[in-house]
C-alpha cells in the first residue's frame, strides 16, 4: 500500500495496514520533522507538495523493494501539506520472513523516499 495524504500518520494504526500473516519480522521507520533543519536556525514546519505523480513514484519504490528482497508486504506513506516539527512526515514499513531482508529493504526504501523527485519541500 502507498499513500500521499494530508492526514496525519498514526503510529498506533499502521500495524494493522501491513500484512503480517507469514512474516517473522515487521519493521517500521517513522521520519519526523526535526526543529533544527539543514538550514541555519529553527524549523517550525515543512510544507510538502507534489511536483509530479507521487503515488506512482511510491508504487515504483515498493515494486523495486519487492523485486530485490523477499518481502511479505510494503507500506509507504508520505504526508503532504504543512507538517509541524515533531510530527511524522513519512513511514517506510516492511514485513518479511526474516529480519535481514526487513532491515535491508527498510533502509533502502528510506533512502529512496528521501530522494523522491516528485515531492517538493519548503522549510519554514
């Protein structure tokens, strides 16, 4: 499942969104907006907006993860709009029969999300 939405990402609800039936390992990575951004000074919020087909880009990332590792499921969520410091901006979640595949796929998925050309962000 992939989603680009204005809705907050709720940690307590995402476990139910990923298939765990045959998984021995389920891994979640929540990216949070930090108050000290790349630029000097304090970041109060980041505005995320689409600069292309975000959900198609997310689907491509999910497909690549499934092709490279034996995974039970992949869940990629990205926020759009204004996301305040301390709030969750994105989620990479994978389930797999073993932890090695889960950790590798999650790490790779996170790296791909950070470089998405279809999302533009502005720090405020």
